[in-house]
C-alpha cells in the first residue's frame, strides 16, 4: 500500500463526507460509506483514520522491551531475541511480537523533560508539558475534534474510548469534556451505566415525565442568551441512542470464539486489545488500552518480565488480527509509556525513571514496518542527562504526535483558539518521516 | 420465630420458654425502637411546629440575628473598633451594583423566595442541597429572617468549612496526587478547613502557607511547598518556577506563568506600578521564583537552606545562565527587605496596601458562591483594573476587618445579586450576566451533584457526623462517581458542557440506584412514611429540587400516583424521584 500524500484531507474529500451526513440515520451503513470516503483513491491506497494506543502506564524499561543492549553492562543480564525484521532485536519474552516485527517500527531515542509520572503521562498523552492555565487535549481527543466528518454523526457509541483506564485517562482538555475518552473496563464485564434501571414501560413513563420537566425548565429560560447552545437535551438523546444501540456489542468479547480470543492471552489487557479492534471496526476513532504495573523501582527484571508476558501475546495478536480484518493500513497502533527506565540498576534491583532516551513501537497506518529510528548508546555515563552525548537521531515526544496527526491528515501545526484567548498549535513537534519513506 | 421452636421436646420446654420470653422481649423492644424512629422521621413530613420538638435545633442551627447586627467571629472581634457594621458594607455593595445596573440601563431580575436562596447558597457554600429537616426548621422562623439565618446556619456547619477548604485547596495545591510520601493533600485540606472554621484571619493563613517549616504531617501548611518538589531534577528542592506561578495565581490572582519563558508581548501581563503599569518581563517571573530557590524538602520536612542559593536562569536571548536575585513583581515600595526570603515575600503578599491579595480571595470566594467570578478568569485579575466597584468596596472592608473571611462570605452571600432570580421577564444578555443583574446559571460540579444526590434521598441532614463526602468515600462511591462524572480539577469555575457519560451515570448509575432502591436513605422510605400521595409528592420535590410542585406539576404527577397503594406507590415514588434527579433543574445552580 502506498500512502505518499501527507495531506489526505482536501476540500473535495471533506465536501464529499459532509454530503453524506444527511444519511446519518442509515447507521451503520452510513458509517461504512463515510469511512469509504476517507480512502485516498488518488494515491491508490488507504490511509489511516483510527488510532489504537497501547498505554504502558508506569513506564516500561526500554532495555527489557524495545531497545535491548544484550551483553552490555546496562543490560544487567537481560537478554534479547531476534525478530523477523533483519537486524532488529527485542527484549526476551516478546517472541510473538518478534514474529510481527516486519509490521512494526521502533522509535528508540525519544526524549522528554518530565521524569515524574503525573507530569510525564500528561506530556506523552498530550504532546505538551503541564501548563497551570490550560489543560491540553490528549491526542485521541484532538483526532476526534479535527476529524469531524460524517462518521461522527453515524456512530451511536462514543468515538473516543479508554479501556482499563489508568491514572489519567485521555481527556478533551480545552476542547471540552465531550472529547474525553469514554471509560470502560474488562470487556468480559458489562459496560457501566448503559442499562436502564427499570423495565421498558416504567422507563418510558420516566422519560416522558423527564421531558415534561425539562421542557418547562427550558421554556422559562428561552430568553437567556448566555445559555444559547448550552442548555439542551442533546446529550440525553445521545445517551438514549447509545443505550439502544447494537454497536454496544463492539465492547463485548464474551461471544467471540475462543479460537480468536485465546491468542490475545486470558488477561483483561488481552481481551481489551480484541475489543479495541471491534470498536475500530464499528467506527470508533481512537481507543486507548492501558496496561499498568511497569514502575519497577524494585526487582526490575522479574516485574518487567511479568508485564511482558501480558503484553506480548496481546500486542502481536492485535497486529495479526488487524491485518486479517484488513484494518492495519487504516489503523495506527502506538505502544509505549510515559518515559523509560535508567540504564543502570539501583540498590534494590530496580530501574528508576529515565526520560532521556526511551522507546515506543508504532505499527499500522502506513508505518513501514521493520525500521528503527534513533539509537541509544550502550555506555551512557551515569548521571549524564544530556541526550546529545549518548543518543543518535533523537526525537522529542511531540514528534510522535506530529507523526500520527500528519498521517491522519490533520494539519498538526494549525493553531486552535483556547479558552484563555491564546491561539495554540495543535502540536509543536515535527513528523518523523523516516517511518514512512 | 423459627419453625423448629414450635416442635421442641418437653425436656427442652423450660429453657425454650425462657428463650421465647427473651426473643419476644427483644422483638417488642425492636418494634418500639422502629416505631419511635418512624414517628420521629415522619414528623418531618408534617408541617413543623417550632414551639415543640425542634426548638433546640431551631435555636442552635439557625441562630437569631437581627438584620443590622450580624454575628461575626474572631477576626472581626479583633478589629471591631475599626470596622463599620457589616450591614453598612452590604448596603454599599448593593448600592454599587444598583448604580452599575442603572448606568448601563439594565433591567434587574426579581428576587427569589427563601427556598431558592437556601438551595443556591447550600450548593455554593456546602456543596449540597438543603435537607427536608432543614427546610422544615427554616420555614418555622419568621419570613424576614430566613435568608440571614440560613446563612448563619451554613457558616456554622462543618460541611461549609470542608467544602470551602476543598475549593481553596484546589487553588493552592491543585488536585493531583503529587509527590509520593512528602505530600499529604488531605492533611492540607483538613488544616485549611480548621482555619476556616475557626475564622483565622486570611493573611495569617497565607503567612503560614508561605513561611511554615516542618513535616507535611505535623505542619500541614508546608504541603504547599512539598507539592512542588522537583522530582525530575533534584529531589531535595522545591521547583521555584512552580512556586512562583502558584503564588501569583493563588494569592495575587495574577497569571504570570507565560513570563517564565519570555517577556509579555501580547499585553496580557502588566506589572510594576499599579498606577502606571508596564509589560511583564521574563526577569519579573524569575525574580519572584528566586524567593524559593533556597527552600528544600528532606525527611525532616520543608526547610530553608543555611546559605543563600542563587537562582540561575538562562534568559531568552542569553547564551549563559545568570543569577537572578529575588525581587517583587509590583509595589516594590512595600518590600520590607527581611533577610529570610520567604518571610520577606509573605510580608509583602499580605501587606494591607497590597490590594491584589485581598482582591484575589474575594474574587475567588465570589466565584465559589455564585459559580462565576466578578472578574474572569478567577485568577487573572489585571493589576491596574478596571475593577467592579462592588469588588473594591469589599476589598476595603476585608482589609479593614483584618482579613475576616467569614465576614466577607457573609457580605458576598447577603448582597442583592445572591437573591436575584436566574429567570427574568426580559431578554438576558451578556451585560446582565457580567454585572449580576440576574443570578448566574451554573451547571453543578461533580461533587455538588454527588452531594445533592446523597442529601436528596434523606429526610435528615447528612452533616458533620456523617458528612456526605466522607460517607461517599466510605462506601467507595464518591471517588468513582466524581471520576466517572469528570473532575474539572483546578478549573472548576470554567463552564463545561455536559457529557454523554454524565447522562448515563445519572440515569443508570449505582449512586442513583442505591438511593432509589431499598436502603437507609432511600426514596422508598419517603413513600412508606408519607401519610398521603400529595405529601409524598411534595416531599420528593422538596428533597430533590428544594421547592414545592407547581399547580400544573401537582396535577400531572398526582394523576398517576393518587390511586396507587403499597408497592405500586413505592414504584411511582421511585419514578418521580428518578425524573427529578435527572431533570435539568437538578443539574444546575439557578
């Protein structure tokens, strides 16, 4: 597949998509039609339109996952394995992921200025450092905000979903709470709050009474210009539509044959990766799936190993299944955490926080697999925090944002008006073109 | 009695009859207890007679105070000789509002009744709605004293100090969990609540925050510093840039954060002389940050270094770092030049001539009560104004009263805008909203929604002994509710849209179903205890919306509930309760 054009959205495409909004009642037919409009026919290929973020909360060790240095001092005994991409090695335990490496690329020398979890999660999820006067939106929220096409009108379930949400699930920030990720938990359990508390006849009566009360309240405030557009029942309608929607099934993996479920691993994270695929298929734009427990200040190798056991089958199966369903080219997949871990082992056998050269994996959405961008030295001097001295081809974290947004056809450098009256670029980074060329 | 009791053998009869006797005794006692409880609770459903059962509550909870001699405590007593009666200040504030409305040729909304006033002030000051118990007591006092006595009642209630402390905690340290071990947010919030309850003068509270030393558990105010421990670089020092930005926003109501990286080029930040302001410079920010460069955190707590620690910064355009000495961003003539940097800063911040200090907290308190600040955003008040005249009158009074917070809350809650309707017969425009010619409509924040739901299904007041938020936390539902609902964090006065998640949570969530189904505080109890359908309907309306049904609502709902009995009536009560909690009217402060 070719994805040569970084600017997928031209005026014509948008107009076509807008024209389809009239068909919104045909959901999910309209979803399919609208999504079809997003293919980049001019370039003879598909282009990414969805994003799955595998969020490794707590910060995985790059040395035990995507950037091993076997045999060196900093490996501290951890081993590496070969992959199906020539010359690329992964940490031991990622054997299944290794078989998909020709579809995955690694960015190995990422940097940020945040070594505290809270601030770093914010930084990596939004591409901005915390600002006391403004809450920045997460990348999924930006995508949902920017790609407001016919699809948004045809899907009954939220377009931005966080499965197994961690400490700071993706949120809309200054774009508004409506762009917050909708939070759900293990896909074997039912989705919270979507079932009415009473049987249909009583629910009908309740809603009729509610409508009566609200209409009366609205009538008394019709002359309030301040409330124009802020006081309506749009979200009640959306909530009721969602409660009645067949698309809710996309959250549920319990009815999926075990032959499909098993390879993902019998874990909430594995199941959530499968649910993420179903959600993308149903028309959801962005799904975040969290796997926590990577903060290994103590006993690093064993604890990282336990996480890797969960990640490996899920990540590999996600890529495999997306390919099988012909969704990989149109879905970008990112796997990483808020920073990396120190190249040396502390007194408790752990690795501490290290934002000065960490890794993420990217796949799908036209990412050329089997590539590595950036390099970390196997002999960083302890205490040295000057990336230029031991990193080659380093990228600040916001470049990952620019890369994703660019491939989705969003003008990443465009300025948006913020509530504090200050125009702000969607992203301050630059795309990493080497992933695609 | 269990069936096997009835078939016990003769040789067991003696012990069995003793056992029966004791079982019966317990049953009778239990029935008596239930009956007494039911009668007591049912009493709230009847019209209240203040002369008999609740006279103590009426007196203690809603103290009498004549309108021209409002009670105030500690701080005011200290400054009693210098301060004019509070009524005089309230009148001056009202006159200033009226002058603003007149000058702008704005129509003004009518005044609301005592129940609407009680609801909005309860939400603003205590984060909940009045209980049926409170409403009954309130309605038993003379009509012309109700608003004022309600306010006194709220100010005496622990719910208010806890709720206000949480608002100030958000402004002072934010909502993040912060650095592990060295930061204890709940200690900080509880300490603030205590200061508010005891009405410690506000300048003293801020002096503690800026100058205290010690551990985060024994000197809770130091959490103001330990929150800002720089975990990224050196774990022993607080981050001066975080402290500079926070101090400016929290205590001076000024956002100077952009100056951290560059001079102001948009004309947004003015510093220097309030009468002749100049554009903010990057050095202004770092001069303020320099006050914190010697403050460190160790296991012994927050301490100042023995030797001065220079604040070194590479300013924009410079090739090297340079030392930036501490200097104040404006009103430098008030600088006392003390040797301890933090004491020097605290003296300047709380100086009576530093009006931005007083202006900042009054603007914030106004926002807490009304949901909308007099100057917005709440922490971005221009140094040189213009300032609304009512604000400046309150600033004068606040400084003269030696920073009496309860007094300023009384003024804020007692002045005319607090009694105005959010509805009007005329077109409500932005000028009406900006000048508070109508009461601002504000969507409830998550903790207010949670607080209101919990209170709305209970007849009695859920207060300090069983505080709403504590209770919720106890059941593990508050955190989940607020998290799912979406915590606005520090930016809680920014108006936000409603989300689908919030609608789903209110319609189908656990918190509401717990309130609807059988339980200690449940609408089912209301149904069981109400003598008739009419009283039941009134009770549900009063507990949820703090008002009685209109004639039309009465007719509509009675048509479906009047003929019901038993379980059917319970179900109908549950349905009406659900409807009212899900209504827009419930979700807004209005």
